[in-house]
C-alpha cells in the first residue's frame, strides 16, 4: 500500500510539472510576433565610374603559380613534366623557377 501511495504521489508531482510546463509554453506561443529585421550592413564600396579598372602590366603565367618574396619573383611548378614548359614562362616573368611541393607537416 505504501509503495502504491508513493508511486501515486510521484506521478502527481510529475503530472503537475508537465502541466505547468505546458501552460508556460502556451503563454509563449500565444504572444504576438513581430519580425524586426536586423539593420542593413553597408555594401561593398564600388569604384567610381570615371576610374579605370586596374589591369596587370603583364600576362599571368600559363603554367604554375607566381609568387613574390622580398622583391624576388618565383614561378612554382608541381611536377617534373612542367619544368621544361615553365622555363620560358619564368624567363618572360623574370622569375626563378622553383618547386611548389614541400614537406608535409
């Protein structure tokens, strides 16, 4: 009998907790909703119509990637097959031909 009474009391407490949670959620759901969008961020600054776009003075490399470090230019290639084709490109760009493959950390 005592176990039945304690189980009934525990069930009543659990039920009352759930009922109070349902009432709280119903109050929240009953509140009116008004969407207020966030303030607009300033868009990117567009160039003036009178300004000419920046155009590179030389063509980009047909092969590899061009890097510059401390005033020295480097043309990096990834395979041995690219070395022979990249030599004239490096000469045109006045760059040192290097390997783009390095040690993995």
